[in-house]
């Protein structure tokens, strides 16, 4: 038996304030997970079925973060979520969804619902623009089987040439009162129709103005991550996600420092070298080194710190999160590998501590699960609104597709739909309710504000500078109590603080 090593959680430490000439409004909170994944806000949403689907990924990317879509869904459904995020907005759409003149109106309705758009360009087999069809054209159509050509607009189409800028496109659409501006280049045939090469939409241009800090790829599309498992199903899932345009693949495992996970990571990186690969979860520097050696661009840190995770209690294994982040980030920085502090975040101050400990970004589930954009319906309990939240190690989640994360896929398959057979699963999480928290933007606004204030207290203008200037002090249990509200009955709750123990 080795010597016992002391390890600390976020509540065990504080950052010592320092002389500062930096105001919170002047700091830069951007983070670089990878050359292809630049974030304006160092925040990822957890790949959990009650946290991240397309709606959450879109909302978080607009705020500058990154959503990681869960894998507890059929491959085609998850890939569809990623595609919906990638097509949700773009300054310039290089590959717009199109229709053919002979296709039925019903297909147009299906595509409008799938991508949440109001219309499409119509092209002939050669790719030449022949019309535009929008929901206005189809509003009174009763027969979904009629061809699009009978309803599309063909005369007076407003188009622009290759090289048109965002501002020029906006002016043209404003002048002609149109919401879509196809970009065409002259066809070789010399006829009146040009080849469709892209499109601007008024909604996308307005979104660029509304969300100037949105996290986007080189083509102006929102960034999106997604989780995969291992084995043949994981390979199939990864192929579909890459085809859908995913920017980051995360191998979803409770124990990333295991032979099977590492071997699969190397295989995945070899097959998809241009996609950012995140491997986890781990809790030691040796594990970070092993993940990096097997192709990981990003390593996810955290074994058992989540609010709905029971891994440490059930297995006796884990690492207090502050020490895990500190050790893993140190090795990650040496190797040039980004680290994501996953779990244990309750307040914005915990985010500051994780970033000051060297983490590139943090990942949260609890703080986002109760928002409008998280999957699931609101429920009313005792006059207050709540949303369901569950650990991916809970029985319910494991039976819905996350059992392989805990190396129990075969048990889940044998148990099937039987409630009695579910007792053969060994859960490492629970299900519960979280207070409703409003829109994602409200939560991220408070988190960003806390990060900025923390950086101001330390005189740090950037996140790397925050880690350089950080000086931690250990606090006693009395100090932790002193840090919270005390000796007063709270009658007006703050949006960024919940009294410990109050649900």
C-alpha cells in the first residue's frame, strides 16, 4: 500500500486576491481547446440526455461555448441533432439545403420542420437556380403531393455574385425586401439561370449581429461536439457524426484510463484526424499522458464529482476534483493537450478555481439542466417549477443507452425492458429534479460575470494569465462556512447563488 496523499475539493481552497489594475469588463475570457475549436466562453455542456441536445448546443454556441450532444439516441437521431446545429445559422451558407422542381411539397414541409427554416432554393439536376420556395408560397397548399414547381417563385429572383460581403448582402435584402439571397455564378450554357454556390439569409445575418461572440467554425457555422461510445457501434456513430459536420468527438467513458478506451481513441484519431478528439474521464496526470499518447487533443477530467454521480460511494474510487484538475492540467500543459474540468461546479467561483488551476475550460451539467433549452418538460411541485436531471450512471439512463459508459452494456442488453431485470445493473448515479433556471443565456451571463470578477481580483487579463497569477490558500471548514451566506434568513434569492441545502 502506498502512502496516503491528501487531495482537495473546490470548497477546500480559495484564491488569494492580488494587486490589480484590471477591471472585469476589460478581461478576455476566450479559450482555445484546439486550433479548430476557439471559444469565447470557457464552457462546455455535458453530454447527458437531460442536458444537451440540439437546442442546448445551439444556445450555448451562440453564447460562445460548446455543446456536446449525448449519445443516448439512435445514430441517425444524434447525427440529425448535430446537423441541425451546423445548419442553424451561418454568415454564408456554402451548402444550402435545396429542392428539385419535381419533388413533392410534403418534402419541403419536412425539411422546414427538421432545420427550422422558412424556405429553400430550387435547383435543376445541373445545380442551376430555377426558383425559390418559402412557407408563404405553401401556406394554402392542401395536397402535399403536388410538385414544388407549381408553387415556387421563378420571376424576379434577387441573386448576387460570388464575392458579395455580409454587409452588401444585408443591404440587397433590405432594398428588395427579401429574406434569402442566393449566390450564383454564370452557367456555362449562357442561359439566364446561374449555378447556385451558396446563400445568405436575413435571419443569419441578424444572428451574427445579435450574437457577436458565438463560437463558430471557419465557415461561420456554430461549433458542435458529440459523444460516442466504443466498439463497432461507436465507429458507426463517429462516421455519421463526422458526415454531419461535428467539430469535436468525445469518447464517453467513466474510466478513460483503460486499455479498451485508449485503443479505441487511437483508432478513432487515425480514421478522423481532422476532428478534435476528447477522451475521458480521468483523474491523474498519468492518465492524461496516456490519453495524449493515444491521440487525444482534449482530456476530460473528473471521476465522481458530479451532483448526481455516486461513483465514489459505490466503488470507493475517485479523486477530489480540485486536486484532479490541478494535477491533470499540469501534465496537459506540458504536453500541449487541453483539459476540461468536468463536474463539481456549483457556483461561478468554482469555475474560476478550475481555470486558475490550469483547466482550459469547464464542463457543466447541473447548472444547465434546469434551463429552457435542456431536454424535457417542466414539472410543478409545491408551486415551484422544476426539470428532471439524471446521472448517466443512473438506472434509467443506463437502460436508455449509457450502460457502456460504465462497462455494463451486456447487462443492459440482457435486462431489456424488464424492471425486475434492471436490478442486475450496478448504477453509479441517481435521478432528481432541479429548480427551473430560465434561459441558457441568463445562466451563462452570470457564470461569465463571475469569471470576469474573479480575474479582476487577481489582475489577470486572460485565462492563461489567470493560471499564472493564481495563488491558492487552503481554508478550513469554518472558512467554507464563512464564505457562504450566514446569520441571516434569505428572503430575496440572487440569480447566481443558491443557499446550500436549499432545493
